[in-house]
């Protein structure tokens, strides 16, 4: 009897610890606000892009208007400082030209003074005027540097206003939550008038993609499988037929503790007084069954594998 059990166990793998699964998207708003509309009935199919939930748009539309006004003001300030730079550049050019003219006069007057044609007083006046022109040139250049720095500040302010405008428009757009894929909306609790919090799931969308069976097999059975191997299975939504599928992937590891099941699979043992064998998840493609049958996410399945 024991021998028959081991022979059967060697050639046949069977488990009822299996279930049907698909990709599920938990729809969470990226903004917080009062819900004004939930147009999709529960458990109804939707298409990608269909409106699932509408958050009150008015506060975000007003934020867009405010951001647009601040952007326009920042642009006006930038343009004004750019004009001031042009004026400052012209002042520097004029000051440099004045210095050049006075320098030429000073050189000429020095020659004429040496020859006795120009008095020393006139030469001193030209020298004094040249010193004043040099000081004016230095001052004009400092003013130009200051206003050029102001342009950089205004440009940064304008770019920040543009970013704030883009964020306001983004938030307004995100007030409408749409379906990311084709599927079915499951049960939900949110209703018009409720307050939706940012990042908190409000709806679950069971997509029409990636349907599969996840079978939890004990290690000695899972270790013998290979991707592409033929599998026979039965699902509770179609209980009277055996269907053919293939092994898609075999889990290479599980967590022994329920720490973060999203990172490493955790398969709980069903009792704490008998040490059960650790099980590993095996994904199974459902094959042609999906062509004519719509399974139910989380439904029971049973798996048969012949070695």
C-alpha cells in the first residue's frame, strides 16, 4: 500500500491548492477631493479610457487659472528685466566710447602741452574728465552685471511658474480617473459626495489580460517541472470539464514569513500543530479555455500533472 502511494506520487502530481488569477489594478487617485461621479456600475465591463470616477474639478480648475496668472506675471517681469539689460548694455557702450574719446583727447593735449600750444589747465581738465568717464564706465558695468543677474533670477522664477502651471494642469487632468485597461470593475464602496484620499485605492479593475492558474505545489513536485510542460486542470466556474494547459513559470523561492508578499511570495501553512511541506507557486497558462470561457478571479482550481 505504501509502495503504491509512492509510485503514484512519483508519476502524478495533484493539488487542490490552486486558484485562478488575472492582473488586478487598484485604481487610486493622485489627488484628494470630493467625488462627484462614479458612472461605472459594479461588476460591469469597461474599456481602457472609460471614466471610472470623477473628483470635483472646480478647485483644480481655479488652481490652473491662478498658476496661469502667475506664469504671465513672471514672464512680464522677465521681459522687463531683459529690456533693462539692453539699456544697461547701451549705457556701457556709451561710457566706453566716451572713455575712448577722452583718452584720445588727453593724448593729443599732452603733445600740444609739451609744444606750448595748450595750457596745463586744459590738460588737467581733460584728465579729470577721463577719470570721471572711467568711473562711469565701471558703474555702468556693475549695473549691467546686477541687471543680468536679475534676468537669471526672473528666468528661474518664470520656469518655476511654468512648472507650477504644468502641475496644476496635471492635477486637473488627474481629477478624472479612467480605466487603464479593458476589464471588469469589482465591488467598491466610494459614492458621489465621498472624499477620496490621494494614494488610497478606491476601485479594483480586474483586467482581461494575463489570466492564469497559480498552483502551490510542494517542493519535490515543483522541482521536477519545466516551463512548457503539459498540465491538466479544472476550474470551479466550469466544474465538469478537464482542460489542458502548460506550465508558464516555476517559483524558485518563497518567504518563510509574511513580511512583504509583494516582493517575495508567501504561502501560509494551514495548521500550526503539524509541520506541512513548504509549497512553491507555479503559474499555468489556461490554454484554449479562455477562448470560450470567462473565468473568475480568485476562483478555485485543481491541477493534475503526469510525469
